[in-house]
């Protein structure tokens, strides 16, 4: 069997260079997971090339600590990073620091592929273009689970509405939900006083026809992709929009 390009890139590195690339790879994976969790709470415009940047010589650098634990954080770091950079496996840049410039490392797609091949992880899974992220899928299923009455709008987590509600302007918006508004009369009079009614607004998210079709078509796929998310069975088709 022919050796993959990524495996060849890994095999061409010496032991020290492999140790560096492995450490950078694991730091990047942890940074990605932290960003995913944070993005589920608060939407961020920070581009990946910024949050994936790993400082090497700053105070409290976790990458430096990882390399130090392997006995390779020493004056030879510069030449090792240069070797990885010239092979297109990492990018190196510098940002101003308090006393000196901070060396920052960012793994490239080629570097990530080489590390995965060399460490035995296999090809990275790529989310299909039609698929929601796990976070958005989890929120979508909460609306489905709420049934015909829908989910109160204040119970959809974070900025999910921007990506799932028809008419919202977030980049990548999917028109899978819509807002329905109902009113109830509430007596605001104190005991013993004549009734004084006001109208109280209630807003809920329900599925659009497009959202229902997407859910029905891909439910089995999502259950396989995100087994930790409890996804209800396909609900009845939504009522026609008034």
C-alpha cells in the first residue's frame, strides 16, 4: 500500500521535530475544544488564525510546559520550529510582549494531517456541509422535544437563534425555526377590586417546513454523528403557517 503524503511528511521528521509537532498538535486540539465550548455560550467573531495561535515563550505558556516535560524546550527550539515551518507544517509569527517579542506557533492543515497520520489517529472526520454543529443540533432537538407548543424563546441557548431562526442574519443561517406568538389575558387586579385584564405575550420556537424536512431526512445521520445528543423521533409535520 502506498504511503500517504501526510505519513511521509511525518516520517521525514527526526525524533525531536516529531516531538515538537506532536506537542503543537495536542495544544491545538485542546485550544479548539476550548473555543468550541466557549462559542456555545457566546458567539465570537475572532478568526481561527488568531485563537489557534500558541505562544511559546510567554509567561504561563502551556506549549512551553508541554515541551519542557519532554525535555526539548531549550535554545534549539528556534531551529526546530524553522525546520517545521520550511516543511509547511507550522506557521511562526511574533507579537509584541512586555519585555520582548512573543514567539507564536500555529499548526497548518498539512501539519495537522501529518501529526494525525504519525500518531495513528487516522484521517480527521469532516462534518458534511448540510450538517449542523453538535451544539446547534442539540438546540434544534430541544425545540423538537418541546412538541407542538414549541420552546419558549428565552430557553434557546446563547446565539443559536441567529443560526436557526428564519429571517435572522447570522452567517450560515438555516431557516429551520420560526417564532409563533400567542396572547393570554391576565387579571392584574388586587383581591376585592374589579377585574383588570392585560394581554400577556408568549413567544415560542416551532419548526418550519424546511426544518421539519431536514430533521426527518437526516435524523439517522445525526444520531450516528452525535450519539450523546438525545434526538426525539421525527415529529408530525408542522401546521401550515397562518
